[in-house]
């Protein structure tokens, strides 16, 4: 289990990979996220049940 410090360090490194256009608060660029085929199928199966 990572420490809080390790989690914070990881988060800061991951945040560097996101485009500045997406992070800005005024007029941010839309960031489109899609489901993988496997996740879409899982979602569909769960909704059917």
C-alpha cells in the first residue's frame, strides 16, 4: 500500500501528462473519453441484468 506522500508524488507526475489546454479553468479544451470494447460490453451486460 503506497504512502500518502507516494500517492501525491504519483499524482503530480500524472498531472504533467495532461495538456495545459485541458487543465485551464477559462475556456478549457474538451477532453473526449471513450470506453474500451471490453468495458462497453461489461456496461451493456450489467444494464441488461
